């Protein structure tokens, strides 16, 4: 300190820095967006772990922040299945996932109770991948055969009039065969879209788990009720009370899953939103058609510039309300019978589980 009592400039600067350090220590570290580990399964079932913040996942899936909150393990959200423009948000018991048209993102993959589900999902996705490629190969062979048959038919017909009649007959026969093939595929051989394979795995794991818990509780309830009937004691009353408390809890969980499935089955619009692969393919086709039409009046440089502008515009429009309204109107035209047939068996299963726990609750209540 100087003779006159003033603080030298250097000492004053050091004191200021020390005070700032103390304030920073007391206030703690600056809060940043929470980064979590996500397990990503691709179309072949291969897994990869990556860390991402909320904004990264929103950008990757096109989901709003409120949908991601329903997956937060810290928060207690009831079971739900949400169909969105580019993803399905699945919060079913211990399964917290985001499904797109070509990948599954799992939030709590480190939970030991989720490990069996992940293994089963990987097997299903791997099988689905090979089934799709086998079907594509068969379709390609079939198309080549049809082309060869058509060309052979043309070469064997001399007159254009005779060719017209016989080729028309050939086309009719070919269409008839295709219709028969389509019927057969709908009977069970048709390959489901990627997102439905993942959704079904989630439903099966959840419904099976709840049903298993209900049956275990049922086995415990019978002897406890029998003992209480034969001897009313504090110990027997407490045991029945605990079982009743568990029954109330599992009944609520089962009821919520059942309500979600019932809601989906009663709303064609919500089911249509879940056709992610079909929406993605339509988007590609529409973009390709528009690009071809524009190129007729452009040189290569102008065309590329237009494509870049279109890509930027499409990305921007995905978050606009008017674009979402247009897409919603489009997907309502989808035939939702395929998804409806997938959901119904699980609704029946979970409804049966609800009846089981509800009956036992009535008995313990008496």
C-alpha cells in the first residue's frame, strides 16, 4: 500500500481478479446443456454409442424439446407412443427410444433391465435387413424375367395387330399373377417397414414384462389371502396391504399402456404419422420429380444452384407450421391397416393383463 493509503495499480488488479475467482467458486460452474449417452442401432442392427445434447437430438430427429422431455429418466412421465413427422417417440416402462425410418436411438441403454430388449431388437433388425435385401433381389430377378419374356413374345409375333392382341393378353396375365402375389404377401410374407419392426419389439417387451409382473403378483396374492382368511393377524394384514399397494401401482402402469394403444387404434391420423419410411420415400420422389421438371429449362450450373436452394428451403420448411399441416393432410391418405393389425394383438394382451390385476385388486379390497 502506498504511503498515502491508496492501492497501487498492480495490487488493485490482483485484488479484483481474486474477487472474481471467489465469486466464480461460490456461484459454481456455468450450466451447459445436458449431454447424455445414446445407443444408436442402424438398419443392420449394429450398435454405436455417442454422446449428444438436447439440441443435437432435436436436429437429428426433427423432434421438439417437449417430446424429448418425456424420455428424460429423471422426470416421471407415464407411458406414451408419439408419432411425429420424422420419428416415433416411445416411452414404454423402461424402454425410452426414438425411432426414425433408418435408426433407433435408445437413451437408457445402460440399464441392465434393458439389455435383453436391446439384444432382441438387434436380432430383429438384422433379420429385417436381410429380408429386405432378399426381397429386392427377388423383385429384380422377376422384373428381368418379365422383360425377357416380353421381348421374346415380340420377336415371335409378325404382325403388329396380332402382337397387340397377344401382348395385351400377356399383360393381363402378368397383372393377375402380381395380384395373387400381393395377396399372398399380405397373408404374412410381406416385410414390415423398419420403424414398425422396432415399434413391435418395444411393444412385445413391454407387454410381456407387465404380464410377467402381474402373474408373479398373482402367485403371491393367493397364499397371502388364504392365510388372512384363516388367521387375521398383524403380519398377515401387513402382507396383504403390501400386495394391494403393488397391485395399485401395476394397475396404473398397465392401464396407461392399454390407453395408449386404444388411442392409436381409434385415430387413423396418428397411425398414419408413424409411416416414416413411406413418408420419406414420398419426399424423395416429390423432390426428384420437381428437380427433373426444373432441369429442362436450366443449364447445369443453374440446376445445381436450384437444388441447393431447394434443400435449404426444405430443411427450413420442416419446422414451419404450414409445411407440417400439408404433410399431415398427405399422410392421412395412407392405408393404416398394416399398423392396425400389428397393434391389435398387443392391445388384446395388455387388456387381458389389466383384467387380471383388476380382479385381484377387487379381491384384496374385500
